[in-house]
């Protein structure tokens, strides 16, 4: 049995109330997150396919690595 790939698109979302601007997410997912001049994340607003395994893995690292649990991977499309 082969590995099933998830279809659809996701975005990484930040809860600005929880985020304290430590900037780990910019290190863990540099292709999805840039930091502003105060160290707060600017998240790429473009949906990313789950089949982009590198970006999805980075998003999962950032989600797990955020010390404030301010990040969430949100599925926005099934196709
Ligand atoms: S790692 Fe979490 S708390 Fe730190 S800047 Fe990113 S979203 Fe904010």
C-alpha cells in the first residue's frame, strides 16, 4: 500500500492576540513566514497545496514550535 497524499490547499494562520513576536516561525518555515521589523510574522497569504510536502512539513514544524500556540494550519480547499 502506498503513501496517501492529502489533496487540497492550506494556509498557515497566526492568532495575533497570542503571538508575542519571538520569531521562531520565521526560522522554522522561512518559505511561508517573513518577519516584520518588530519580529512579528507576516504570513504568506497564498494557499499552498498539501502536495508541497516541504512547505507542509515546515508549516507543521512552525505550528508545533510556536511557544504561544499561535499558529494553525487551516485547510481551505479539498481540491
Ligand atoms: S513563533 Fe509563534 S509567538 Fe513566535 S512570532 Fe511566530 S507565531 Fe508569534
